[in-house]
C-alpha cells in the first residue's frame, strides 16, 4: 500500500531529473 503512495513521487522525481538534465545540456550546448 505504501508503494502505491510512493510510486507517483518516484515518477515525479524522475521527470524533474530529466527536465533539469535537459536544461543543463541546453545551457552547456
């Protein structure tokens, strides 16, 4: 049951990481 509550948080964190990675790459590129 806890996993169901944590899963959206993990997905959100993954999206934030991908977004920041793209932002950094675009700034560096």
